C-alpha cells in the first residue's frame, strides 16, 4: 500500500483527504499543518509521496520544498493547492515538486497522481501543462532568476528542445534544422534520456523547471 503524508494548514482539508485516500486504499501515515512540522513527519515516516499545500502560515510549501532539497531528503512531492498561477507552478517545479494538481480534482485523479509519483513519474494538471506550453510559444513564460545551465545538452539538442516546446513534430523539426527525420528522432530520444523524461511534454516541463528554455 502506498504511504502518504498530507501537509495542509486546514484541519478539515487534511481529514477530508485522509478519508478519500482511505477509500482508495492509500495509507495516510502522517499529517502536518506547516513546513516545519512536515519535515519532522517526513523524516519520521519516510512516506512514498507527500501531498503539499503551497499557501500556509509560517513555513509554506515552497519553503518546505527547498528545505527538502537542502537536506537531501528525496521524497516525491505532489503539490495540491487552489493556486494555479504560472509563476507559482514553475517555482514549485524548480524547487523539486514532482507533481502539481488543483484541489478540484476527483478522487480517481488524485489517487492516479499519487501512484504515478510513487512509481517514479511526474504529473502536472493538464490545464496547467497546456497553459505553460502556450506561454512558451508566445514567449511569456516566467524565467528563473538564476537559470540552470544546460550542461548536458549539446547545442543541437537545445535547438531541438526549443522546437519541441513550440509544438513542432519531428518532421517539421527536421525541415527547420535541415536534418533527416531519423536524426531528429535520435536527438529527441537523447533529450528524453538526459532529462529523465518519459515523453516530450514531460521533457519540456523539466526543461522549464530547470530554466533551459528562454
């Protein structure tokens, strides 16, 4: 059974999530009402997944994510919040979140997301993903103050990645860069491998998180 810690400052919300996950046979092994308490519970229980609200008094969700990174605590974090602001989404992803959902999800969507993260994947609400991809195409996506250099991507791979982000299929990427389509497929496969992404959309989201797309 997947073991989960729920972090939210509202008691009723925490209890509601616990009840829903119990029905879906997901075990809630701990609760916390802010980031400081969350770190203690996570260290003690070593959950498979953490459900984390962003807006909390004292120590909020972003603070919690950054503390987990700083302390080297590797646990998949699914942000579950009412806020879908693009800057917040990207800040959360850049701070180590592996998933981002809004609180209007169904029980099935929530349990699917929890299991996806527990299995090593990532999951962003489709509406947020679509909006971020549109922002890339229009050049309005927020960029981090200190972008992570694309050390492992060659110049050609970065070109292919930018066109992937703009929604180009392999054939059009090949035409734009004067390459064979098979060569583009090889570049895409290498990009997915280097970014640890399971598909093109996931690769673009990870590149956004790490500041690889300007």
